[in-house]
């Protein structure tokens, strides 16, 4: 395990917490917690091997959250002195008292044991912020030049987003956590242009809770992926347009992760299902009265929430309410069996404990219930992707994510992808274009007939899951195997657009 950045631990973290918590206690707060956060982000972007963007940003601040008189209060700032921390506690209590007359639901939090003074660091080998920026730019430029050297590629965009997040948390219950996690997202996208069309082909390497070793080690075979892109792009440009209709689908994890995110991950956030999250992307069809009875999918469908998965983007030791991270069931044998919770929502519904899903994207944001790493379980004895394809007579194989659309209750959706292959008689029969698959959530997941084995399992995800007002973004991963879905509606996107 790496040491936490000494520049962060050199801050007067415990003195700030003591000052804020003591003042909140003096003012009668029933609950108080303090967060000191520093989030460093570096964004590198190249166009045709030429640097266009090199942005390095650090966000540092302090926040105090209280429950006083059964009402939330929150205040945040950048004055990292004990006087500033005490003043924030006073302001947070004052906010709670001003808001109390209009609060119709007294705030109670599910219990959580004290975890003492603990430290947690995510799993990575090389902190990308220790690598010279010129070396990172040089690698992206080299990748770009390799692709530009092929006549089938006209333009190349390459990018690398990196984050190192440090959090210090303390509360009146005696939990004190100091944490550090590193994540990055490399992307290479080639553009091809012919006399009649243009299109793109993007790398499939997912964002990951890893370090620089993801780009230069043996975690992902970048050489092989880059070598394939020109051929894949040329084939895509020459591919025929798909005939709309119903097909069996084999969906690769590079695409299926996003369908999981939108139709399961967001739908099983309990604040959304209860209607507390309604303005930003809606509520959820998977309401609590259906817990234990809703046939979400077929019997082979098992989905977990997991804040402990190694290299997961939502993986953490302790959440932003001092709850120790854990794994839990969401869908078992196709039936809805659980939700994602924070301490407030857990208490509202009578749950014994939160499952650790509170997160704030900076010290200036208040924690809200956010998504765990929500993942579809592989079949321990399941086939590889080739074996899944072999079981399909007439279908489409979907690879890579692209655009998506889903309604406000997470029920009706359509998704496109990076590339699509026709399947005929159990074999791939070349790429097709202009494909989107469309379904309702329960229809789609109940059509799942087979899931692949562990060799097909990939942990995908995104840095930018949005929620809340004011809006916050959160990183989250979704693991899944390849899977077979029967009789899914395929749209021709060109015809749907009236072109």
C-alpha cells in the first residue's frame, strides 16, 4: 500500500476536525461530521499527435455537516484554520435552525459503529502524478502517430484524464478516516473519411482505479488494440446499413456496462426510487413496494453493489458518512432484493445500516447517495464469447459504448455502440452500421438467456456519473460478462432519423 500524499497529511487535519466538532457539540448538534478534501486532476488532450490541452487543477476545501433540531445544516469554505473550522460549524448549525420551520421530516441517521482512526489507499502501482507530464504527452503522441501512419486513418484524438483524491473525515461518533485513491481514463479515437461517409473507432480500455501501469504495463495490451483500430474503422466505413427488426444479441461487456449503469444502477438508488431524487434524470420504476417481488430479469441475473471491488472507480474504504465499504445484493435470481443506501435513506426505510453509498465530489458539496460499483455476476461455468456467439443463429454482436437514451423512470431505453457484427449460423459475418437496440428494462433483462464465464468479465465504467442539484459527478465501475439476449428490437438509426 502506498503512503498518503505527505502534502495532504501535513495539513492540520485533526485540529480542524476537533475545532469544528467541538463547536458543533457546544451548539447542540445531534450529529456532526467534517471533511477536508483535496482533489487533483490532470487532463491531457492531443489532436493528430499535437498537444491541444494540458490542464492541471487542484481543489482543496473544508466542510462541516450537522443535524441540529432534526434538520440538516451544511457549510463549506477554504479557510483551513481552527477558527475557520469553528466558524463553519456555527454556520452549519445556523443553516439547520433557519431551515427547521419548513422541515417536515426530522432527519435521523441509521447507526454505524465507530471505526476509530483508520487509513485506506486504493490499489495502484504508479501514481500518475509522479510521472513527468512530457512522458505522458510523448506516449499519447506516439500512439497517435502509429494510427496516423495508416492511410485508412485521417485524424486521431488521444486523451488522458487522471485524478488523485484525498479525503479526511471525522465525526462525533469517533470515526476518523484518511484516504487516497487514484484513477485514470485513457482514450484513443481514430476518424476515417471516405467519399460517402465518415466515422470513428475508439479504444475499448475502460477507465480504472489504477495508476500509470495501466498505460505502460501488462494490464492492457495497448499495442494490439491500436494495431486493430485502422482495420476495424475501414470495415465500419464500408459496412452495410442494418435491417431493422428483432434479433438475438450478444452484448460485449464494453457495451453492457452502460446498460447496467442506466437501467439498474440508477434505478436501484433508493433515494431515486422513493422520489427524493426527481429533478435530475427522474425517479425509478423499481419502487420499494416491489422489493422481493419485482421480476427484474431472468433467473440467471444476479447483480451486486460493491464498494470494495479492487480497481473499481467507486471503491473506497469508508464513505462520506463514515460507513465502512461493503458488498451487497441488488438482484438475486432475477428478483429485486436490495437497494443502494446512505444513512438517512436507510433510516427512513427501517434498514439496520447503510451500505456505504454516500459521496460528495468535493469539500464544497454535501454528500448524497451515489452509486456503488453495480455489477452483473458471471457464470462460473459459462462459455467464452465465441461460445455465446456459437449459440446464436441470427443476431448481432455489440461491442463498445457510444450514445444512449433512457426515460425519467429508467424504464424505456435505446443504446448504440462502437461496432456491430451480424451473426449468422453461430459465426460473425462482418460489421453492420446504423444500429441501436431498444427495449424496456424488464423486457430486456428477462430476455437474457446466457451469461459468459469469468474469462469474459470486464470492469467497465465512467468518471462522470451525474446526479443532484447543484449537480455533482461521481466515478463508478460496472463489471459484467458477455451475455446473450433473445428477440431484442433493433432500430436503423438513419431511418429513424428520417434520413
